[in-house]
C-alpha cells in the first residue's frame, strides 16, 4: 500500500542541495491544487538539478536510472543545470537495488513487516518512544528509512508533530506515485543518510528504526543523522543486537543460531547475485517458507505470500546487516553529546505482541 502525498511548497522551502547545501528552487511541470506531481528542484550553488517523480523528490547526490528517465522526458527544460556529480558511498547502489526489490513485493499490503497500522502506533507509543510521555515536545520529525511510509504516518499520530518527513534511499517510493494523499504536513523524499537535503540541527526528533545497520558503517550513519537533531532535540535509533543470537536455551537457541549461520552464508551471495537470480530464489523460498511463517505472525489472516517474500528478502538480500552491542550504541550517543533519556521496554513489547523484543533501541536528548 503506497501512501505518499503530493510535494507541497512548504517542504521545498526547507530543502537544501545534498551536494553543496544551497537552498533549492522549485520548477513545477505538473501541479494539482498548488502541489507538485512532477517537476525539478534546482541548485544555483552548484548548478545541479534534482527530479520530482510521481510526487516524490529524488534528492540523491549521485545519478540513478530515475535521473536518466527524467532526462528523456524533460531534458530540454534543464538547460544550464547538470545531473548530480557525486558518487554513491560503498554499497549504496546495492542497498538501493535490493531494498527496492524488497519493498516492491508488498506495495499493496496492509502490513509493514508483521505490523498493522494500529500496531505501529502502539509500538512507538509504548516501546520505542515511551520516553516522550503524553505531551511530546516535537514539532518537526525526520524518519530515516521510511520504506513505503506506514511508520512515518504512525509517527505523526503518536508525536502530534506539525511536520514529518520520511526519507529512504531506495526508489520504490516512486513506483506508486500518490494514489492516496498523506495528511497535511507529511512529506516523503528519496535521499541518502550520508547526504541529507536539510539544514543541520533542524529537527526536534530524528528517528531511525532498523535502518542504520544496513549501511557500510552503522557508526558513520549514526554520526551523519545525529547532526540533524536540534539543540535539546531527540534522537531515537534501533539497530540489530549482537547478543540476540546468544543467551537462548533449548530448541529456540538451536533454531536461532542455525538461521544466523544460514543468513551469514546466503546474504552476501544473494546481495551480489544478478537480480534474476534473487528473483528466482525468493519466489521459491517464499513458497516453501510461507506455510511455516504465516501461523507465527501477528496477523496471519492478513499475511500473504508477498509478506513472506518481503520478510525473507529483508533477512537475506541486504549487502550489510551489522549487529551491535548495547554499550557500543550508548557510547555513540555519549560521544555526540546526548543524554540517554529512554531505552526500549521488553515488557511493554511482550504485553503488546506476546513475544521477545530483539535489537538495541535507545533514545537520547541533545545537550544544549
């Protein structure tokens, strides 16, 4: 289910060039009610253009297939400006490709991973963002790695933020355009964690759940997104935990460690394989795994084979999937001058979903 809104002028006024940080000018080609479906964002600082495709700005500092298609449609209207001239960071092209394939599998699904819309609200209200309390001090929120946008909308409801921006590296955001308009003040864009198109220290809450560990360096990604938190603002991060495959007993320990070994062997090979090979593998694997996985998820009645395929792709196709220790993550917060204000609640998670909580979820408040 693609849930993107149209590009609104209030977003474009806040954007800066991901290459040189100059504010961008908007040139619209197709508008609806004063909002942009197709157009271009222009940087006069480095003479670079960035396309708006299917109502989503593509604010990457490197060239993609989306840029090439845009040139074929609008090349004559881009005189005086050039394509982005940067180069992807290590693995970014692979990450963009495999996550694009992953999200394309569930574009019409009601679920985001195993969670419904209601689950995402409860998960954030009671587990990830419980530290905010009943009256969050959040006006502007940045969701790093928004997928198709379901969690971004849940964050808007939980925090009551005036403006929420969801960004993702992969181009699946462009596939469905804007069949359903997002609420006023909710925006989406394609961007890199390492070249975000915003002014630094401009968000009251920067949120990243399950994303930073899929970059070439989780620590470098943390430092990059940390810079966009305003003074006395909040940063929430959840990453894979190194101890999650340890400390279990009995049959579950055997199953968990067996899956981990299988993942460690398969994931690098699948990430580097041709797309056709991945496609064939996951079609076969999802058919085999679906009857086993479906009875174990939160909403088996809504869980289709496309959800099983998405689940398997997320586990086995990303090039990077680092795991981290609690003390390691806490040290990143302290190094960047954050006071720890919240950690995930395993008990609240178990009350909500009847299962163990994995990973490392930490929130910090920037010292002022």
